[in-house]
């Protein structure tokens, strides 16, 4: 049985916690040190989002003893395939 992940199911990383604390203490609380930390960590986040894709979890599968899982990647389309797709649209 597949379960799609919601935001509540993903544990918070240290970066998320620091950004959240910087937002509450720095921007809303007026602490200058947290404002600087928040600026640094939010800048890193913006650059990461702007420069590239990251892998994401699509589904979680619970395995019982004796079951196996097979992972495959979908190959990126070739230039000719991208052109053919664009022409078909």
C-alpha cells in the first residue's frame, strides 16, 4: 500500500529548523544575530532552488520480511526525443 508523503511526515532537517528559528527570532523578534544567520541560510536556500533540481520522495512502501524492492531510474530523454515531443505539442 502506497502512501504519498505529506509535509507533516517528513522530519525537519537542521537547516529547516535554523531557518525557522531565524525567521521567528530575527525577523519577528528583532534579534540582529538571528537576522544575519537567517539571511545566510535563506540565501543558501534560494541559490539551491534557483540552480538545480533535487531528488524528491514520491512514495513510501512498507516492506515485510521476505519482500524485496527494485529501484530503477528513468533515463533522461535524448535531444531527438525532446525535439519530437516539442514538435508533437
